[in-house]
């Protein structure tokens, strides 16, 4: 008989298998889902989409090549970024959410409490 070969070894293997299963469910599976969503978003990029780059720059897609995207970040200012550096496509706001009928931003009225001057704060 082999020394140390008892029934406790199968319990240890069972715990290891359960640990790997939990790691797969908690870490690997959600990461794969995010990766496929990112790949789908990047493959569906179109000229005119507003995007956010991984560097935190907002802009509008003005050209798409194989693995590069040209993004206009200001009038007459375009940058080339890697397609995989696009972090997300910014959703277009719904009409009436933050804009008036003419497309201008709607400012919130703070009322009398929000309208304080420096003189009132000093004394």
C-alpha cells in the first residue's frame, strides 16, 4: 500500500476543480464577453461616429483604413489612431434631453440659492 494514499486526496482535487471553475466564471468569462463587445464595436465603426479614444480624446471619425482611424478632434485638426485604441462610441443625445429645439444647450436655472456673488460669501 502507498503511504499517504487516503480518501482525502480526492477531496483536495475536487476543491481545486471548483476553484478553477469559479475563477473561470468570475474572471475569464466576463473578460471574453467585454473583448467580443469591443471587437464588435470597433468593426462597426462608421465615418461620422463620435468616438472616445483610449487616451481620453473625443472626436468624430473622418476616415477608416485597415487598422487605422482618422479622428477629427477640432476644426481642421485630425489625428490618426489605431483602430483598437477606440475606447467607445459616444451615444448621440436624445432630442430634448440636453438641447433646445434649435440645438443649443439648455442651461439649468439654479434659482436664488445658486445666484450668489463674492460679496455675499464674504460677509
